[in-house]
C-alpha cells in the first residue's frame, strides 16, 4: 500500500498543475443507480465526483452513507479501473483491503499516464503477493519515459464474490472504496468546478444600462438577473444580455446574474456600478470680488455623491458637497470659466458638465494723476494688477455737470475745454469684459483737480503822473493778484477782488509792467498772467531859461521836478517863428538845447514837454528874440488932409503909422519907427 501511494504522488501533482478550478461537491441523497446518478450529475452539475488525494480528506468527513463516485470498471474507452468518469486518470486509489476483486489469473491493475492510454500491455503478472510486473511496448516506453509508468499492485485477496464487469466504486463512510454492482441504488456525490460568471455592465446612461454575461456551464435553463439599489428588480431571460431602463441617475446598483440550472442558482457575478448623474441645474455666479467668486447651483435630479468644481487656471478643488462654493485666489479682471459636474463616489461616472463664465472684478488703477498745460488736462494712470480691458473715466464738476463719462482703452486721456478755475472730480475705474457691454467695473479711484483759472481780458492801463490805473474784465467774480514793477526782481504785489486798481505814488514818466492774474485764493492757484506796460504820465519841466542868444541861435535850459530827476525821459522842444511861419520840433534827452540858423531879430516861442513812451506832459512855453541885424527903411509921408491940423500933429501921425505896422508885424520881429524932420 505504502509503495503504491508513494509512487502515485508524482502523477497527482501533474494533474493539479493543469487545472485551477475550485471544486464544489454536492451530496445527493436520493438513491439512484450509478448510471442515473451520473446522468443527473452531468445535467445539473459537472460529473460524479473524482477522488483524489487532495479531496478525499474533505469528502470523507461526515459521510453518513455509502455514495457512488465516478469510477466504473471498463468505462467506455478505458480499461479496467483506469479512468474516472470525467476522464481524469486514476492517480489515486484507496481500496478497501482485498478490493477490487481480481479475476483469475491474477491481473495487475495498472495506471498508466495519459499519453500512454493506448499502450498495449503485453504481459502482466504477479511476481509476489504485492509486486506486480508488466511489460509495455517499447514505443510507449520511449515516448513516456519508462520511469513514469508505475505498476500499481493490488494485493491478492481471496474472492468472496465473483468479480463482475458491471462494477462501480462506492465510497464508504470510512473513506475506503469497494466495488458494487452499478445497478444498486445509492446516494451519490456530484461535483462542479466553481463557475466564475463574467458579467459586464455597459452602455450606462443616466437611467439605463445593459448587462451582458458569458454563457454559464452546461445546460442553463435561464439566467436570473437581479438589480438592487433604490429598487429591487428581478428578471428571467435566456438571452445573454438584458437592458434596464427607468433607473435613477447617479445611484449605486448591484447587478447579479445567476445562471439557473436544475432550479439551482450557480455562483453569481456581482457587478456594482453607478448610473450617470444628471447635470447640475441653474449654475449661477452669484457674486464676484477681485479675487473670488461665489457660485450657486441646484442639485441634479436624481442622486449624486459630490460635486467636482473646475476653474480654468486654478489649482484643482477638493470634493464639494454643498450647492454653493466660494472660490478664492482668483486673479482680478480675469475671465474664468466655472465647470460643475455631479460625481458618484467612485468617480466612475460624472454628470454632463455645466459651465458658466464670469469676470472677476478688476483691481484699482494706480497713480492717477492730472497735469495741465495751456488749458489741456492730461489724465494718466497705471493699469491695475491682473487684467482689465479698458477704463471708465468720469470727469465731473463737483457733483454737478458731467463733462466726460466714457469707456476708454488707453491709460492716458487728454481733456480740453474744461471750465477754468473749477474743481473737478476725476474718476477712473478699470473694467473687465468684452467691449462694449457686459463690463465688470472695478473700484473707482478719484482725485480732485482744480483747473487753472482763466486769465483776465481787456486789461487797459491809464496813467497820470504818479498813478497807474489798471482795469480788466473777467467773466466770474474772483480774486486777482496784480504785480507792478519795472523788472523781474523789482515789483510789488497786491490782491484785490475788484476788477480795477490804481497804483499810486509812482515815479513820473517811468515804464511800469502791470501783470494781472486770476487767483483761486483757497488753492493759491494762479491763472496765466496778462501783462501790459505803461509809462506814468510825465511831469512837465519846471522852468525854462534862455541861457544865451545871438542873431542866429538861442540856447535854452530847463529844470525838472524831483520826481523826474531819475527817469529816463525825453523832452520835446518845439519852436515857432510865427512871422516866418516856421515851426520845428526836436527831441532831446538832455535838459538843454541850442537852436541854430535862426533868423535875427525874430521872436521865437518855445514849448518844452516831457515825453515818456507815448505819453507827454503839458508843455511849458517861453519865448526869446534873436539879436536883430538892423536894417533901416525910410518912409516918406505926404499929408493930404484938408484939415491943416491933421497934417501938423506929427505925433499922432507917427502913432497911427506905428499902429499900422504893429498890426502887420506885431512883435514877431524887432522893428522901430522913428520920425525924422527933413
Ligand atoms: C496492440 O495489440 C494489438 C493486437 O495484439 C495490435 O493490433 C495493436 O496494433 C497494438 N497496439 C499498439 C499501439 O502497439
Ligand atoms: C527506444 O529507445 C531505444 C534507446 O534510446 C532505441 O534503441 C529504440 O530503437 C527505441 N524504440 C523505438 C520504437 O523508438
Ligand atoms: C469577461 O468578459 C470580457 C468580455 O465580455 C472579457 O474581456 C474578459 O476577459 C472576461 N473576463 C473573464 C475573467 O473571463
Ligand atoms: C445603449 O442604450 C441605448 C438606450 O437604452 C440604446 O439605444 C443603444 O442602442 C444602446 N447601445 C449599446 C451599444 O448597447
Ligand atoms: C424567474 O424564474 C424563477 C424560476 O427559476 C421563478 O420562480 C420566478 O418567478 C421567475 N421570475 C420572473 C420575474 O419571471
Ligand atoms: C432576447 O433578446 C431578443 C432580441 O435580442 C428579444 O427579442 C427577446 O425578448 C429577449 N428575450 C428575453 C427573455 O429577454
Ligand atoms: C455576490 O454577492 C453574494 C451576496 O449577495 C455573495 O454571496 C457572493 O459571494 C458574491 N459573489 C462574488 C463573486 O463576489
Ligand atoms: C432655474 O432658474 C429658472 C429661471 O431663473 C427657474 O424658473 C427655475 O425654477 C430654476 N430651476 C430650479 C430647479 O431651481
Ligand atoms: C456673495 O453672495 C453670498 C450669498 O449670497 C454671500 O454669502 C457672500 O457674502 C457674497 N459675497 C460678496 C463678496 O458679496
Ligand atoms: C470667457 O471665456 C469663455 C471661454 O473661453 C468664453 O466662452 C466666454 O465668452 C468668455 N466670456 C466673455 C464675456 O468674454
Ligand atoms: C503727478 O505728476 C506730477 C508730474 O509728473 C508729479 O510731480 C506728481 O508728484 C504726481 N502726483 C502724484 C499724486 O502722483
Ligand atoms: C457713466 O456712464 C455709465 C454707463 O453709461 C453710467 O452707468 C454711469 O452712471 C455714468 N456715470 C455718471 C456719474 O453718471
């Protein structure tokens, strides 16, 4: 016995190396003949059980009766006890001592390997009680290797029953075997290799799926498909596929496909899957800040486990369970697309994506500044951090008039025609979005800017001696700053709210610059100045002296008042000789003059006035005679009066004659009339 067991061990290993199925055993209580038992096992299981060194231990436990097993003498194509009903070679035997009964002459029971199934045993005989010798063909020995063929020796037992060819093996509750007539009704043991169903779920939608599977082993009457989740469905089919609809979206289901054979469920395949969740609804961006966005949505119809929120250009966000989310760390003024999917726990399916996009609020502009040049205001600023498309610029006069309110692309803006001398509110806000609509406005930056006041107009200056009066116009009431001076360093300044001013105590005949500025006193902001220049009215010379004269020249000299003393003025000297109808003017800078080439004995009248710019003083007159160059003219007088006494009154005649000459010459030239008696 020991020898046999030891030698079969090797074959047993080879057998198990080829198959890996988990074997299941089924004890059938209803007594049947061996053939009936085999038929039932074949239709409802796989076969009658084959015993091996491996399963004998397991099967022999708790055996309460004798059972048919799958070993029959001379089974169809194999000889003797050589092969199990499922075709496996007889690698293990556990006969009750003395069994099986052998026919005479004693024959060996031999188990040969698979590959030697058609080997001819040419001779077999017992050498001793438990040693048997066989002879096999050389060919077979060569192909199998003779060392692999072990003769199995069965001890010779005294016969109790005639050995019959219709013998089948019965497993005793002790685990040992005896052969019995195959027609005897006995319980039996079937086996089946555990069936590994293969079922797959495909074509999963929000509410349907298809489950398909591989055919079960043997004669499968039907497949029972059970679906468990929020519902429990059971369907029978002979097909290998089945569609299910009306499932709930986003829900976990377990599908089991039971091949049913002989009213027995074979091992099912359990498949769990999730239906696809539906998409979230009404995804809305509730609000945005410069760096965050608040989203809200309505949960999808059906079930879901969590939400996946994706934001372009943003690190991935963890699973989200609420129907709203605050997304932080966004960049200002950027277009973000927010995608929300409903997901199932294992993330095998996700609902259709729903997206919405929004711009975050742009950041503030920086370094907003205004500069003015000749009435043109240039507004400049720096683009904000992040993105922005453009700017809204609003120019408003102290919450009243709006001068400018436009969307603008650049970062500098030139404004013209703003009211001068007025405070403006300049507001710039960055915008994000697509022009021209749907713009998101960032926080505005405001500066106050006061335009330079407008200059005065129509400045007119009038001067008298020592005074200058300036008069000007300006459309609105204002303060004015006046500068009066003769040079850039030498000036006096006054402020007034009148539109005229008189400067007093000025030097005479001196040019003065008067500059008038409009002034916003609260801002100490001055307009451009308007300047004019005027001389103070010069004073006339004070006294004129004739310093010398002769026949043809007269020299004059004059004094000036002390106000004129330092002034750089000119003097105009005009002389007239009425008799000669001769008038001449002369401008001099000194305070004396000499006229030459005059006519002798003539009265010259002089007028001297001070000139300062276009202004002139009143003239101071004087006169002088040149020394006469005497000429004598003799006139004869013939008295023809009827009255003697008329002719005799010579004094009167002379007087009359003088009067006649005086009438003609007056005192324009030097003359005298004398009466000389002949
Ligand atoms: C076995 O023996 C029979 C008859 O003796 C013969 O016909 C047959 O060919 C042999 N088979 C082999 C494989 O040698
Ligand atoms: C069997 O093998 C032996 C030795 O290798 C050889 O001599 C003999 O011819 C072989 N027999 C056959 C039938 O191949
Ligand atoms: C199950 O079936 C699929 C195809 O229907 C096949 O690809 C897969 O290999 C099978 N799995 C097993 C364990 O049989
Ligand atoms: C998937 O299911 C839909 C609806 O149940 C059906 O119309 C379609 O033919 C199926 N496709 C496959 C490949 O089974
Ligand atoms: C499915 O078949 C089983 C028998 O295998 C039966 O008991 C059951 O009622 C059937 N179910 C349906 C839905 O037909
Ligand atoms: C099996 O499939 C066919 C079509 O493929 C269908 O007409 C039939 O109803 C199915 N039978 C069952 C029991 O599902
Ligand atoms: C399938 O689930 C059932 C319980 O419902 C369990 O007994 C069985 O072992 C499972 N089958 C597999 C292959 O996991
Ligand atoms: C989605 O929004 C629309 C319009 O705002 C509203 O009529 C509808 O009821 C909302 N749906 C849900 C599920 O809240
Ligand atoms: C955005 O809206 C949500 C919900 O209405 C609110 O809780 C949150 O304070 C708002 N955020 C801002 C910045 O307005
Ligand atoms: C924001 O970006 C998305 C995706 O690129 C685009 O479809 C959408 O029109 C953009 N929105 C605006 C206002 O430009
Ligand atoms: C505005 O610009 C002027 C000239 O460039 C500069 O002097 C001044 O400091 C700036 N003001 C501000 C507030 O930046
Ligand atoms: C400027 O224009 C925009 C759009 O045209 C308007 O919404 C805004 O109120 C205006 N600003 C002012 C100060 O009127």
